[in-house]
């Protein structure tokens, strides 16, 4: 498999920069076998069956984008300059790995001030990232970050506009519980309380898992032989309760349908011989055509970037040629793409 096998042309006008309102009014492309149906997200009430189980990623996106002033003492006195920081993940020693712009001018020992309450010292500088140690920890850090930070919108949105107050709601799922993600599980953004309640009334069940989505989800594949690509690692957890519920659904003949590629990658990381096991740790699972799915029967997901690992994942589930036909249909029908775009329900 070559990287070029997963390429397609997407008109710039189809890249969504704001979500549909209300959430559940977004369009839904249903691909079942060779058939394609044009629906809206509320049509999940007829597309799903009693006994189906949706697997939801309950990670919570942190306001990981920060703007501050860096300070350094020099022979000419104390100098300052503006710097943009995007938090990536916490380290075991309490520091945070982060991206910085401009990175080349930052040096270990410098302090970056983000607000009257929040600042951080640069403790390490690498070729592509750095480490920051903040002046606050625990709930005090969470509160100061919430006040100083902005939502870390994907690069293809951030290139067109800055994050604003509306994104704090739009870029967060209604069932977000556990803070730690720097990107949203975007297929889940289509659910609101009313749709969740209606699906429960229909007999659809839900299980929550946690995968803290990292900024690596947006990294391009740089190798032509896709099988040599190395995935980024992300932390996740499948509880005993979640594993038991999903296994019970499979035993009863119901379908297990992850909402989003993050939920799918997590449960497939935790699956063994057709069963889901309780699991906690980091996963760098890379799913591409030829992968043998253990517990996934279908997938709800948004439309993905050309040449991306996520397009490879859905091609593994549905077949590459079929997925390219699905994307051709979506483009021809004007579906909106990427994180704030429309959704698809993929049923092999």
C-alpha cells in the first residue's frame, strides 16, 4: 500500500469552520455494504436497532492553546517577546510537553507568563518541542488554564480563524468527563441530550471509554510505504464495567458501534480473540487495510483528511475502493468535511 492510494481531491469550500446548529442536525451519510443513503444525524433513530451499543469517548478537551510573554535577563536588561504555546501531554515528573512558536528563540530557564495567575518555566528544549513546568498544580492549575487558554482547534480551522468563546462549547462533547485531550473526538460532537435520550428510548445502549486524543492525530504521514508509518501514542482506559457491557452486547447478537476513530482504536487495542478486556495504558495502534477487527461491527465517524491514518482506518473497515466511492459521493453531494463537518455511519 502506497500513500498515494489514499489521496483524493477535496474542494476548500467543503472544509467546515463551524459546526451545524443544533448538533444533531448535521448530515449523515450511511454506507452499508455497497449502498449509500443520505440522511441527517437524527435519523440514527431509524438506522440503529434496539440492542445496538454505541461506544463513546468521554475525554474532555483542555484549553491547551496559550499566548504569553517570555522573559529573559540579558546584558541589556530584561527582555520580553510574545510566544504561542500548545500543550501536548503531561509528563510523569509534573511538567508538560508542548509546542511553541517561535521555538528556536526559547531557552531552558526562561519564564513564560500567560496571566496574572499562570506562568511556566522552560525546563527542556528539543528539536520539535519543549517541556514546561507550571507555577500551579491540581485544581488551581485547571482553573488558571481555563481562564487563560483557548480551545486547540485543528490546524485547518486555526489557519482560517482564531478560537473564540463559542468553540468552548462547540469543540466539547456533551458527555465529556475526564480532562486530558488536546483534540476532540469529533464524531461525538453531533450528539445532544435530546438525541441521546431518544436513542435510549429506542433500546440503543451506551458505554463510555476514555482516550485522551493527542495533537499527533493531525500529523501527516511522511512515508510512501504506509506500513512503515509509526503512530503517536495516546493514553486510554477501558474499565471492567465497559468491557463486560460490550462483551454482553456481542454475546446477545447486538452490534458494537464506536462513535469516532478514537473509541474504535481504543477498544481494538484492548480486544483479544473477539473479546474486550479491561485495559489501561498508552496505545499506538495503527489500523490500515488488512487489519482484523475484533469487536467493532460498524463505525460512526466524520470525513477525514486525504492521505491520513484515519482514512486508512475506515478503509480497513470498509475497503479502500469502497471508501473512495463514499468520499466521491460525499463531495458531489456537498457534505462538510473534518472536525466540524458532517458524519458518516459505516456498516461493512
